[in-house]
C-alpha cells in the first residue's frame, strides 16, 4: 500500500481565498467560453477539453487564478520547489514524466517558493518539495519530499478518482503531449547521487525491505545525509503498511483501542493519507494509558513520524511540545 490521499476534498486548512479572489470576480462577471475557464455557474461541461500551452506550467502569485480555473477541468498538481533544493531537482522530472503519462488528464503547475512567497504561505509549505493538488479550486494535500516514481504514479491515479467524484472529468490538450514520455525523465538520473541509486531503485520497484537496508547503508557511511534520512523514514512507513488494507488497519484498531501496535498502524495510515493531526493526537492520547514498553514504542514512532512530516511543520512542533510535557 502506498501514499494515500484524502477521500474528500478538505474544506479548510489552506487559505487560498486571497489568491483566488480574481477568479471568483471573473465568474461573477459572467465570463464564459475562454480557454481554461468554467461557465459563470462554475460547472464545466462533462468531459470538456481545453487547449493549454503545455502540460507543465509555471505558476506565480499573480497567475494562480489560471491554475484555479483549470482545476475545474482537470486536477492541477502543484509542485512547490526552489532552485537550491536538491530533492526538488530529483522529484521535478519524475512529476513531469508521470504527468505526461496521464495524457492530459492532469496538469502540472510548478511554483518557485522563493519567487512566490504568497503561494508558499497559502499552501503552508514548511518544507520542500511539497506537492499538493487543486480540484475544482480546492486544495488536496498529496505528499512532501522526493518520493519514488511508482508512488507518484499511484497518487496521481488516486487523485483522478477523487476528481471524478467531484465532477472534474475533463482533459487538457497541449502541443507537448506528442513527445515521448521518457524525455522529461532523462535529467533525473544524473541528479540522483550515486550512493542513493540502489535505494531509490529498490523503493520504486516496491522492495521496501531492500530500500530500507540500502538507505541505512548510505547513512552508515554518511550520517549527515539529511536527504537519505528523510527517505529512510518515508520508506519505513511504506514498508509497515505494505500488504495491509485500510479496512484491516482501522478494524483492528477499533476492536482493540488499547493495543499499541494496532494504534501505531492507524497512525501510519493517517500520516500517509495526510491526516497528520489525527495521527499525532491518537498516539499522544494513548501514551499516558500505555505501559512502559508501549510508551517507548509510541515515543519512537512519533519521532519517526515527525521526520516524515517535516520537523519544521507547525503540527510537528505542537505535537513535539505535548510529547515533551508527557515525558517530563
């Protein structure tokens, strides 16, 4: 089981109102029929096809309106990146390749966070790369960090299912759709450090046990490799969830609320699906009721999940403070 996205479009958490204001004003003015814009009622025709200049577009604070409009036609995946970010340079070509594979069902919008602080703040990008999506103008959190290509492909598939549930079933048509889907991925290989290649390949093939071993080997030689550490905790989470279904995990936890291992699996599931606060709250509330061994397990898992989410994330900071109060 890989990265899960929410089964509904969140109603809050990311304030995009100030960035989408011009789109709403245009809709109220009754603009219709322009490429990438829905009708005045905000509902595009089912299966609508819209011409765009490229499957990959650059979005700024000023041009966010266009991406919001297009998200009424197809899901718009937003890649929040920066020039100095090495994981961003690894992930970017993978996102472009997978976007091309979906043949106009998904559009990729790239946002340079240094040049566009408004969007970075709106999407609460505490670490980069951060990847989110817009579906019908509303945000859907996807993942953080340079995740494996297979995982990106699965998340895109889940995003399309979510979009269909909300009536976003159109396509975009772009001149670059005829290009080989392998072309965008070519820059990715030399940007992956040679020491990381075996681990990345193992993760992409779904061999999480081997990927964990390879990342641990990298860290033995280079303990300060923060990218390897971040990848290791993400792959460990995927390994723990591999082969399990959502129903199995939630049923086991519901039937045994005091079973630490069962609750740890639900916390893993929640983090993988973007329900970070739910995961942290579950474990922090269980902590005082657990025995000594259980508390040790909960503390270890929380520290690992903090790294998965990003140590600078406000939710992690709050949860870390509460854990410290429980410990001391």
